[in-house]
């Protein structure tokens, strides 16, 4: 049993952040640098009992290879006679499942909206192929702002999933359309594979694979150093296919880009205006509401001190623009802290004024 104050290598363990069937995640502090980390503690006896040693090894290998701002970074792996300790980047946004409405993921296979037809059929399935389907659903949601298969009636929802013919917005690029259709092929045999995805022209646009040596014990890697001065002040961050899928790691997948209901912390929606116009509109609106606004390239930071509005507390937030394709941007509004009601009203106003006019 791991107790508060216990040391693992140079890390001092603190409170529990989360717990699963075979692992527990604790907040840890590097006693040398003072930096915070999340340490995933895996009991070796649980691995043996659940027969998941291969999955654990694969998770470690995968995390060592991936270097992306929206994917949790693995810093190092430690081990004792009874436990494995994965030292991970500490992400302060909280648990994804805490943000999902009750009931959404309470089925044995997770949300039915993301489940492959062969899984719903309950006749045995290839895990890799079914994962491709789920990734296809995620990609569709990120690109369009809505689910490809969604109905309040579960029977109708399942029928649509088995049919596998989601509406494809006309404004998507041909490459994106082809990718979605092939990933959401109801036949797992003819469905797009990982090999095909990695060879796809749309997926590979502006994507440079991470080079990592699997034999290295640590997960350190060299990241490209881009000077702030080299970027145009109004050039939006361009999202390629890899980054789009990577974004989903910290998102509530049930409500990506949802403008009808604002989450406690963030909202995303698409806009077909120029990035510079979107940014200026947000800045103007915030200043009209009494915010102090600081702009840096495609991001805004805004603070409204307490007392600026009668009966309201202060509010601090950020706004950032990501370009999917020219004249199609993702707008992200994220509350840092403050008045939730004011934040919700602001999000509603901006999403109504700036969101994409062509709805699916």
C-alpha cells in the first residue's frame, strides 16, 4: 500500500488523483526540482491476475514514442519487486469522466455513439478494427462539431451505426471525406487499417513522425524549437490530422464544439470567418464587457476583476484559434477561474455570433 509521503526514487508521493482496476495515480513531487508529476502505480500481481502484461508494455512503448502537446508525456518508468511506477506529466484539467454527464458511459462498451457495429452485434470482433471505427467517430466530431450517429432512441441509433452512412458536410475537403468514409466502414474487413491511415495523404499533410529509440529507458526527446518572432502575428495554428486526433485526449468527447450547452471549463465551436476577424471580434466583445485583454498571436488572455459588474465575481479566460482548413477555424474558449454564469453568457454570445453558418 502506498501512503502519503512515501518516496519512490526522487519522487515524493502525495494525494490520490484517480484509481482503476489495476492501477492508482498519485500526485508526486520531484524532490530535486520541485516539479509536480502524476505517478501511475501498477501492482504487478494485478497485472498477472488480469493477464494484461502485454497491454501495459504496449502502453509504455506507445507513450515513449508520442511527443505531442495534447498527449500526456511519459517521463520515466521505475519498478520495485511488487510495483511498476510510470512517471507522467501532471495535467491539471481533471478527470475526463468527471466532465461527462451521468449515464453517458455507463454501458459495458462505453458510449454507444462511439462503438463499432461488430461490437454492438456481440459476436466477437477484432479490437484493432473496432478501435479504428471509434477513432473515425472522434475525427468526425472534431471536424464537424456533431456526432455521426446520434439519436435519443437507442434502437434507431444502433440501426444507423450498422448502416454506417453518416452525413458528410460539403465543406470538408475530399481527403477528409474519404478518410471518414473509410474509417466508418461498417464492414471491419474492408475498413481502413492503421497502415492505410499512416500512408494517407491527408493524414500525412504537415506531419513529421516522432523518432524514438525503444531501447532507451527514458522518454526524453528533442522537440522542434520555433521562435516566436518567426510566426506571423495573425497566422492561425494549423491543425493536421494527427493533431486533430491528439486533441481528443483531454476533451469531453460527448460534446466537442457543442454550442448549446457550455461545459464548466471550456467550449469549442467552428467558425467560417477569417482568423484575424474572429480574434478581433472576441477582443472587442471582451473589452466592451470590461475585460482587460492581452493578445499574443492567435491567443487572447482576458481578465475581468471582481466588482466590474454588480453582484458578480471576477472572471479569467483564454481564447484561441486553430485552423483546420482555410476559412474553417476551431475557436476554443477556456475559463481559468471565476464567475461561471458570466462565462456561460459570454460563450453563448460569442458562439452565436461567430459559429459556422453552414450547419450539418
